[in-house]
């Protein structure tokens, strides 16, 4: 499924098999999650994607072949390919273990062709074994929704009471990690969306309400996954002194002005950008240990536009996943 230009549906095309280079692996795609970042690319909210891009960066597949220099993986092995596809390894950010901020970084399904296809190639250094506990469909959302949710939760520090604004693919995974760690979890959905609140309660076992409501107790951290800037002041109002609002998305609408008093008392706002390989090395074994339960809705590859439309309209519980046949 090929992206041609912003605002247009993806096009189903037969393409040549991707060429395999040194340090790369060729992968037969088994499943690929549909991420909100894919939606931002298709809708033109992220600039300058690769011409003729094949989207998708929550990829689970089997290695078909390995290029020169690859020793980590062998044909037949099941692996996952995430958003971070390449970094320079030489800049100050890379040397400090902050490769997610590398200014030369390249991303799967954005500058590198991704998983909305039967086959793809990837840099083996940025791929990971998938725990056997998960099926292909269950594992796909872990590769971005899970990793970004995990990094966002970690950015909230040791918060005891954690609020999740926008209870979709990332939040429903990160909330399970938070519960496993003994935190109190509060879920915020679109106002009046009772079905979403019931889904959130089924995951968290705790309070769920609209994003226009205040939680029953002040939050130590508010994690925002919905791309809606107006949620930032609302989340600030729900924070205890010293609390933090963490914006977990790659794109967000403008944050409106707000009175200083809701930021005062050492409240803070920060963002999360991309992910690191260390995040995956920590999170994937933890997800298997908990174990995390992903809620998914499968679609055929040729139905990718329908999956994106359902995500855009908020009709999904959990994550959409393209399943190759």
C-alpha cells in the first residue's frame, strides 16, 4: 500500500522486491500495526515523507534473508521492526545514549519503506526478537504503541497516581505496565464516550471519565496520547504540585494559552520523542513477563485505508493491525 500525496488514499501496487544491502535483513511481513503516526503522514501533518512511501512501523515478520555482516538473526527467525530505523551513531545525542534525538535519524514507514507490504528490508541493528508468548497480531502494537507508551510512562518518573488522556493503542498497553508496577491508574476519554470508558475500566480496573472531568484525586503524572493540545491545560489542572504532564505523540495541535497558576508549584510539561533501542530491550521482556494483553482489530493489507479511517474517526478499541495472508 503506497502513499502518493497527502489527503489521498493509499494505493495498492505490485512492486519489485526490496533490495538487500549490507547489515540488512529481508523480512516477510506477517502483521503490521496501524499507528496514529501513519495517519499523521497520510493526512499531511508530518513533513517530507519519502516519495512513494510504503508506511508502517509496527512490523512483525520472519527473516527471509540476511545481508553481509548480519550475525544477530537467521532466516526463519521472527523479529520486530520499530519506528527508529537508523541513527548516525556519532553525534552527541547518539554517544550519550539519546539516539532518539539524533538529527540524522531515519524512521521506518517515513524515510524508510515500512510494513504495509508483503516484504520489507531493515537495518538488523534496529530490529528485535519477539517474545514467543505473543502471536504476530498481538505483538505488532508493542513495536510503537507499546514502546512509546513505555517511554512516556518512564518520563513521568515514579508517579503514584497516573492519568492517561486518550485511551487508545499506547495507553491501553502502558496502563497495564503501570498497574503491574502498583500505580493508581486513571483513564480519560472523549467526553461522553461511555464505550471507551468501559473499555478503559476493563484494562485499568479503576476510574475512567471524560477528558473534561477532574479525577477523584490529584495526579502525579498526566500522560497525553491524544493529539489535542487543548488537553494540556486540562491535564495541568488535574496535577498535584510537583506533577508532570508528558505529551507522548509525535504531532499535536497547538496548545492554547493558560493561566500561570495552573503551572505554578513546580508543575511541568515535557514531550517524548521517538524511542531508543534500549527502550525495546527493556520493554519487550517486561511485556511478556506481565504479560501485557493487546486489544487488536485485524484488517487485510488491501483494507489499510479502512483501518486508517477507523483510527481517524475514533472507532477503535485498542489497535488496528494489518494481517498478511
